[in-house]
C-alpha cells in the first residue's frame, strides 16, 4: 500500500509540474508583408513580425505559428483587394496556439 501511495504521489507531482509549465492562453498579432504585382494583385505573403499585444510592446516574440495557420492566412490574404502601384503592403491577423489553424481578424476569436 505504501508503494501505491508513493506512485500516486509521483504521478500527481508529475502532472502538476506539466500543468504549471504550460504556456498561458495568449493571442498574438502576426504581421504579414504582402508582395504585390504592378496591378496590385497578390504575389506572396511572408511573416514580417509577431508581437504579443498583452505586453504593451512592439518587440517581436519567439512564437512559431503552425504551417496550417500560415497556409490559411496566405490563402485568406490572397483574396484581398489591394491598390495598384504598390510593391507591398503590411496586414495583420491574430494567432492563438490553442486554435492552430484558425486565422482570426479579431483578438477575441
């Protein structure tokens, strides 16, 4: 019985440690650099920067959105209407790791 209690205590401590180390539920702002052709048609979109608005800073954070998110964001941004004569524009979308393939236009989902 003593060993069973020790095993249960070890499991509880292990799970408690994992839960404490889990990242907080945060929504990040992903800034895209959208490249356009001479007519203003979408050519490509690359991530220019990612920031955490909850910090009150524009300092980039080390967050890597999933490939599913990046693909979905590029698809959405490719459908936009852009002004002719510009080589590129910057647009932002929101990313929450809790929803790895959802491109959000509002920080609340």
